[in-house]
């Protein structure tokens, strides 16, 4: 990835965290990495542990098209690995996606709950 792409992605994750916190999510972890990949955001929403995939774009209508079947499979695997490592006490677990579009100084956020 180029530096500009990395900066845009980091900016999108920061925006997503702010959005989630404004909607009563508690951020538990960010950018958790292991040999199999990375989880962008892990948060609590009430008693539910939420793994949030963030996609940031500066073009197009939505960034959700970047989350395909293979990406969802990898997210499920990574969520399981995170849980094995961290032993959460949450009652439920889900995977959400947040799309952050940054165009001409405007930011549009879309949040899809339970993409898996």
C-alpha cells in the first residue's frame, strides 16, 4: 500500500471509532494483528462483542463491495483467534462493517450490523 492509502485507511478507522463511540460502543482493541491477518476494531455494544471491518474510500458509492465471501471467512477466523487469545466474557458476538467515504472534504459513514 502507498503512504496515501495507509493514511486514508487510518483516517477512516479513526472516524469509525469516533462514530462507534458516539453510538455507545466501547472500543476494546484496534488493529489487532496475528500471522493470519488484522482486525480493525473490536468493540462492545452492551453485552455484545463486535468485530468491525472498516473500509475507507475516496471514490465510488460505498466501500462495502470490498467485503466479499473470502473476506468474511477470514474475519470469522480472525475473530475466533482473537477470542482464543483474549477470552472475552461477552454474551454474544457479531461482525459489523463500516464504510467511510471521503470526498471533497465530506465524510459519509455507513454502518452495517451483523454482516455475518
